[in-house]
């Protein structure tokens, strides 16, 4: 029997491009020089990765642990080929302002297979940056990141929605620290009201849109002038003479399909620019009125449903054009990366095949129930977060079973 499809679904999978051999120098203190290795070592006594003890997670597409190296062109070529053949439409590439996880993006853009699917950048700005010139919590640092992102958006394989390049900013906390500092407050301060926060967010995000608009119009500088928190951005033909911290003049102009990674559907949800975002930390949920970490895949499915039930109806109350992507979780188990020392039971959330099938059905029902709010987009955590325990790429332990579930239960 052919199942009637009520919603056209776009499958987007998060891609971790950090499987470098050797690992990027800036990350060796965290991940080791060989991400497939066994630590600690005498050279790196503070690294606690034990990936070598988990060969059942090594990708089948290449000879891991030695050959699966995101610096090698064939790795992304093979993954594009595999992902697209099972209905994955887009890779959301984890990205750190070209400072880390950049090689996989470069190789995607150079791939002879890139006509098979698309990519977009997911700025993982939640992590602490070692950048000090300019410091990470400054407008100049953030705006330069936007300029670099916009340069990638010019590629033919960059994913667009409604003609606009898709881009996600994970952490709103860093943005708020910058805004509050620019306003002369402590970065740990709070806004006086939702209205004040909304105006500040709109003004800051309009600057981000203007940078992208300027780059896409052929200005590689992004229209950025000034330093640190005095940095300003040209708005069309207008050169600002002061730092715009509250409110914007004229219509809010969006150059990209911008998502903000937050569960806050207050001040951020009211910004015209926020088209929605999945919640990366869906592996934490509320059970019995108390918020705690999930201790099984079943609990994770409960957290997922609670998240859907909370956010999706609320997003319907905002302006036309709002969207929010439900997250499909492939699991969580960080033992290969040292585990969760404070709560080791948390590292127990890998699905059986029956559970994963049920979760696919759960996500399908959600997308079909809220076709306008979700836009038919499903975000999958993740393609290859093998160390964290969220993956759908073929490995010895799962083969292609999860990809078959996605194709059969979500795509067809």
C-alpha cells in the first residue's frame, strides 16, 4: 500500500566536520591530535577521549580510524553520495567563524557531488573562542563572523529558502552580552522588559542582515567600519554615525533566512527575523515537574514530544512566516568522549531499531500536524556526531538501518 503524503519533507542533518587527522591545532587540547585515538596520553594528559574503544561507531564509508579524515576530499564526496541516496537534502555544517570545522565546508564546495544536495552554516558560537583580537564578545568579532559566513553563501550549493540563504546562529547568550555591553551595561545584566529586548534584538539582527546583503551585492567588506563594540554596518546607502542599539528606522529588511537557536519564544520569537530553530539540548527534558537529563532513549522521546507540544502551538501565534523545525534525535552517549562524569546514567540514550522507527513516526506526525509552522523541515541530530552518540551515517553497529527508516518513514 502506498502511503499518502500530506507534507513535503526536507531532511536536514547536522554535520560535524571535526574528524581531522591530525586534529586542528586549536582543538588538540580538547579532542586530542587523533580524534579516533585513546586518551589520556603523556603528551595530552587532560584529554579523556576513548574513541578507539568504540570501533562499532567507525564510519563504514572509509577506513576509520585512520582514513576517515575531513581534510580528505573523498570523505565529503562519499558522504554526500550516501546521504542524498537516502533522502537527506541538506547538511547543516557546524561552523566556528572559519576558525574550526572549516575544511569539510571547503571540501563540500569543491565536491563534484555537490549537485546532489545542499549545505548551510550553523554558527556554533556557544563555544568559547580563543580569539582575542578582537575579543569574542564584541560587535566587531561577531560582525566579522557574519561577513565570513556571507562569503560562503555565494556558493552554488548553499541552501536557500524563499530565495534567501539559510543561516543559523546557535547561541543567543553571546549576542545579548554584546548588545548589553554596547548599551553601557554589564554583559551579565538583563533587559528591562521584553519590549526593550525585542527592539535591541531587531536592531542587532538588522545589522547582521545588512552585512549579508552588502556582501551578496558585491561588497566583500560587508559594509563594516569601526572597532570592537563601536563597530557599525552600512545600511543600504546610509553610513551610520553612531552605534545603533535600540530600535531600527524603516522596514525590517531580511537578506537571509536566519534562525536563532533558542527555546525563548518571547523577545526572540517576536523578532521579524527569527524563522525558528530546533533545540540542540533536547536531550534534557522535564519529567515529573523537574528538569533533568534524559536517562534513556525513551525519556528522550518524551522530552522531544514535550518540546514539540510547547513550542509549535506557541509559534503559530506569531506573525505569518514564522517556522520552527522539530528535531529528530539519533541518540546521545558521550562515553567515547569521556562521558558525563556528573551524571553517567545520561550516557544511556542510544535507540534500538524499534525505538528509532517509533521516533521517526513521532516526528512525521508532528510535521504533518504543523505543516505551516515546520515548513516540512526536519532537523536530524546528527549525521556524524559519533563521539556524542548522535549519528545516522552507516557504521558497523547500525549499518544503513537508520537511513532506511528516515527514507521509508519520513521521506516516502
